[in-house]
């Protein structure tokens, strides 16, 4: 990269150079999770990456991935993953690629693609039994374009397109995957690295459609100090807002049950996107409704 190009990247507001000279926000929880996953997945992979923050990791002709990387439209990652998988299989059948040099196909998208624009393509890919791992970094909004509301945005969170801060409920993508009976599905967060690593390793042993759904605390979109990413990720788990669980062999098992479960306020009040629930006066009704929904979820879980 030329000095001029590097200078232009360094001068981007709120951007920090990481690794390959990539402009990403400091404290990005999505990057935290993906980096940990990549340490295990390694270079024998083809990453099929739909438009979003993580497409900024690769700036032509540079990429931090040791394997291959392919950029797709927001809705198309699972369809592109099918094409890549088919191409690899054809090469192996024609003996142009030794089976031991086969690559794992990994779709990588944000929540805007996974919960919304790409959901139809995802459903079809699972239905066809496509052998791929789908990693979603869920920063609960269209982060790359300024944190607009997505179908993963939690109720009452302020976004660029829901100023009053009251949208619908966050869509349950894990449940949608489970309804398709995939080979494997799991939720993770970068702040719980052992749980994340165990689930990635498990997913790597299985063939078929597999989901790793990572909550991705986002200092820029969620409006908090970037130093707090790990703390906020841990609070998402300790308050029960982000249940850590996995699906396989026809049943869902929780990998971590928070005991005692902290009040959801401990998580919400750390983030500017929920500030209107506390200032200028406390919105007790909305806070109670959010707590009640989390309580209801855990009441249905064998403790
Ligand atoms: C069909 C389409 N509409 C809009 C865009 C512009 N766009 C690029 S990235 C992005 C946000 C994607 O959100 P998400 O999938 O959650 O990833 P994040 O940006 O949060 O990493 C949008 C809207 C696009 N690339 N394609
Ligand atoms: S906007 Fe959020 S998800 Fe995107 S790079 Fe910045 S911290 Fe990461
Ligand atoms: Mg997003």
C-alpha cells in the first residue's frame, strides 16, 4: 500500500488501523469474535463475505486472511457459498484438487444480511444441506452505513432510523435456524472465548449447514467507550440478554446459565443507545417489560 493510501486510512475519523492496514473501529466486538474463530479455522478456508463492516478487512490487493476471500452482495452470501462448494467438489471429482487440499466454505455476514436481506438464500441453502459454516457477527444494526435499524435491533434501542428508540422485537435467528434442523447452530460472544472456541471446534468436526451466531458489541453503533467491549459482552451473558446455547442432534442445550442473573439494567445503562430509558427520567414501564421478557425466556430453560 502506498504511503498516500495509508495516510488516507489513518486520517479516517474514528478509525484505527489493525493488522493489514484496515480501517476498523477500536474495540469492535465483531472483529474480536471473528479473530478468535479464525485462529481455529485457519487458512484452509474460503470466506464468502457479504457487504458490511467486515468487508473492510480486505482492501484490494491486501487481505488479512491467509486463505481465500470473496466479496458478495448483502443477500447473496449463502448462494455464493453454494457456488464455491460446488466448484471445489467438481475440482475434486475431476482430480484437479487432491481431497486433502479441500477448503472449508465459510459465509461471513452481519445481522442485516443474516436476519433480513439474506434470509431467503440462507433458508434455501440449509434446505439443500449445503456443507458450509455461516458466521454472523450481530451488532444489532446496519453498522457499516451508520447503524440503521435491522431486524436484529433489540426493542427500545436507538438507531439512526428509529430515533424514538422503539422498534419491534429482535428476531430470533437461532430459532429460525433450529426450525430448519441444521447440522449445528450455536450462539457465542467474543467475551467468552473458551465457550466460543469449543463451539467453533465442534462445528469444524461436522458437515452440513452450521451456524455460529456471535453477539458483536459495537462501540460506534451502541454508543459506549471502546474499552468496555469485553465488559459489555460479559454483561449480555450475565444478565441473560444473550443466552449462550447450541443445537445439535435435535435438541438445544445452554452452555452457560447465568447464576445469579443480573438485572438487564446493568447491561442497558452502559450503552448510549438506551440512554433515553434512564434520562431525563427513568422509563420504568419499558425497563420492566424488557426485564419481563428476559425472565420469561429463562423460566422456560431447565436450570
Ligand atoms: C442491497 C443493498 N442495500 C444496501 C447496501 C449498502 N450497505 C452496505 S453494508 C450495509 C450494512 C450491512 O449491515 P450488516 O449486514 O448488519 O453488517 P454491518 O454493516 O453491521 O457489519 C449496507 C446497508 C448494499 N450493499 N446492498
Ligand atoms: S461500526 Fe461496529 S461492527 Fe462496524 S467496525 Fe465499528 S465497532 Fe465494528
Ligand atoms: Mg450489523
